[in-house]
């Protein structure tokens, strides 16, 4: 175990954990916004897949990572519009609708990949951005300031989303709609408009999360996300519907994953222990989730469609 | 109230449309035309995309190289075993002459399905177990042989003396390849360190990429890996200038500047015998292995990367293993 507790090893674990946490963080922040307005979207993973394919294909065709990221967000917005129509306007059951969106994204992204691309071809993403001065700080720079620009954007979004939810009028409306949509409606807040907006934001961020994944990995493959969207949803509960909490959950998940990877690389775990340690990130997250869910209540109107006539 | 009902109905319609679309899109079925004209039909059920440059592509390419086959139908992306089982049963029911269940995880399903269709031949890999059923053939790859060759070459190319291996789960041909690679590297050059990381997933591309990052951070300048999730790891290798050794399919397309060589599965070497036997009424019941000796395993070099002396080492290792002079130790 001494090999693990070296400076170089720990520097890698922190940097790796931050990279692994980024897609979870983006998708989780989006889902936080949606759920605070009372809308649960179990289809995050499907939207991520579509965003990932959209970004991948765009970068492959244009060689422009920026265009790819924008397309990933746009794909997410389109899926958000569809989900909004289904769950807000048509008031379909959110859980089932979300699963439908997930399966739709899973299938269509693979179908498009097979038809438009076929054999996986590598793409070039943004590369690492070494922040001036900060990146040169020994060890600290390597851990925190030598990442892709997308990683910085993801973490900068945490205070932005927190400010949006807690210190703006629209954020107040979002929380009101998520707790008591009838009361918010009686005060003149358009529940429909608020929920459409949050769904668009949530899905746009899910599309961005998928785009980041594809751009950073430089490849697309069937089911690229491997269930990351579902973990992001769990992290929203873990984070008690607060952006900072979601960030904490994403970092915990990423750091534990990175630690396990490093243990395996150094040969510190093998055989059956390898399988057990692979479950560690999920197990730890679930345990923390159970502990937190006992103390923090979810938005009261979560998953409930709003019907003005009732 | 009526309006609400209608809206609910409309919602269900939309949801049905979404589900209908996905039903058509999930997994991809494809028919591959072949040159045969005697009505022999083969169906393949594979866990990942048929053009994954890895496990699933190897069987599709292998079947595509067969003669005397009139049609090939592929259902890929069936990473859910129940979906694969449904596809296997459907193909058998439709009277395909040979149904290939390409994935060790499909064994349990095949064991249940094959007895229900005694006139249909099944092939299952990678495995050596036919369950004692007369209509099931098993096929596997002695991938430790190619792994040994790759390991010997990698050991001669590394500057740091550290090589990184990314594996999925330590089973089947993946484990054989990794074990053979480690033996090839450590037996060829003393003092070589081979770090092996099984990420416990065949499909987690992000984790495989991060495992590659870990290897590089720990000093590896040569990487290899097996299974379909390595497509992300090759990008990391390219980013850091590390060389890559591929397996299952020729992976040069993933990194024209870094892929030194690939061990390629030529399943047609055993499948052609199966097809010929089925035409003569022999539905199977035996286990088959592709090796360097029988030509089922081939080492394909990337001419775009100068392997230097390592190429000669690799070619000698192939000869020695084929002649039985070298034990791969797996």
C-alpha cells in the first residue's frame, strides 16, 4: 500500500477523480434544476447519449470541438422540448416517460452511429488547458489546473447554478413550483413556463455532459455513457438538490473510482477483490444517499404533473 | 374531465410513438450479403457493435470470409443477455442453419435453448464447453499465443521499462490474452514491469480511458488492452505518444500513428469446418480453438509504425509458438 501513498500517485488520483466527475457533475446540475421545479427525468442517460453522438459526429465532420459541443447542447435542448411536451403539456407520468426517453436515446444514438459513422474513428477534442501561473504550481497545478476547458466550465457552473436557484427571481419561482405549484400559480407564476425552462436547461446540460464525454474520450461507441446518467440522478438526491452537494457527490464518486483504478494499476488488489473494489464507488454513493435521504426532503411536488383545473 | 382523458390518451400516443421508435432502433439488425448460393443461412448474436474493431467485429468478419453461405443476419448490441436469448431463440425458430451466440455470457441461455431446436446447429464462443449437446459447437481463441508475441515485442520497445495492460473482466480470451502478454514481456526482457488493470467492465469506455491515464501516469510508454471498451484507451495512448498493441481485430484505424500490431481472430478457420459439417448432417458437439499454428490467429503489423527490431522478435515468437518451442504459460 506504500506505493499508493506517494505524491505522484495521489496527484494522479485527484486529477483523475476530477476528470471522471465532470460528466456526472454537468448532468447532475441540470437534473438538480429540473427536479427543483418538480420534474424528474430518468432519461438523462439517453439525452447524454444523443448529445455525445451529436458532438462526436459534428467534430468528426467539421473537426471543430466547439461546434461539437454546441450541437451536443442543441440536441439536449431538442430532447428537452420533447420531454416538456410529454410531461408538462400532456402530463404523462414522469418516471415512465423518462425511461422512454432513455431507451429512445440509447437506440437512436446507436442507430445513427451505425448509419452515419460505422467503424469507430478517433476525434480530437479540446486538449488540456494549462491555466497560466496556476498550472505551474508544483503538484497542485497538475491536480487542479491542467484539465480540459470543459472541466473548468463544469465546476464554474456550480456557483452559477446555485446563484440562479437561490438568488434570482426566476430561481425562487423554480423552487416555488417544485414545492407547491398550485400556490405558485395562484401568485401569478406560470408553472408551465417555469417547468419548460428548467427542462430545457436540464436537458441542455445533459446534452453538454454527453458532448464532454465524447470530446474528452475522442470516440463514440454504443452505450458510451454506460449508465452515467442514472448515477447523475442519484447524485442529485445525494446532494440534497443543492449544486454544491451534487458537486460533492460527483467528486466522491470520481475520487473513489480513481482510487480503485490506481490500486489496480499498482497491483494492490487482484482477483475477487478486484470485482469488489469495482463496486466501491456505487456502494459508497448508495450508503451516503441513504444517510442523507433520511435527513433531507425532496421537492414536495417532484414527479407530480400540474393541472390548473385540480 | 373529458379533456384530461383526451390529454392522457394523447400522452400515451406520444409515449407509444417514442417507444415504437426505440424498438426499431435498439440494437441493429443487419443482413450481410455473401457469395454463396446454396441456401445456407447463418445468424450472429453479438454483444457489441458489429464494427467495434474488437470482439464482435471479429466474428462478423470471420463469417463474412466463409464460402458456401447464402445469407448472414446479425443482431448486435445485445449486451443484455435476455435480449440475446430472445434473438437466439427467434433465429432458431426461423430455421437458420447455424446460429452463433458470440459471447461467453450467452452460455446459460444457449444451454436452455439448444435442446428445444435439435435440428438447428448452434455455435458458442468464446468457450470450450458444449454442454454435452450434439447440436452445440464451442469455439475459443488461444489468445495467450498472440498475447505472448505482443508482450515480447512490447518489452523490446519500451524505454521506461513499464508497460500498461487494460483488461475487462478476468475471464475467457481476455484473461488468456493478458496472461500471455505478461508472460511474453517478462520472459523476454528481465526487469520489465507490466501493470495490469482489469476495470471489471466490457463496456465502460470512460473507465478504460482513465485506466490508460493511470498507466501513463505510472510511467508506461507501451499500452495494450482487450475487449470493446479499449477504444477510449487508444486515444489516451495517442495523446501521450505511447504505443499500442491491439487484439481481436486489427485496431490500426484507432491510432494509425501508435498501433504497432494487432492479433487478429480469424474465426473462419474453425467456422468453415462447422459449415461444411452441418451441410453433411453433423450439427456439432465439439470444441474448436483458433491458434497461431492453424492460422486462426494472425499478427497483423501496422506498416505506418516502424516497429524496428521488435518486428523480428515478434515474427520469431510466432514461429517458435507455432512449432511448439515456446510455452505461452497461460
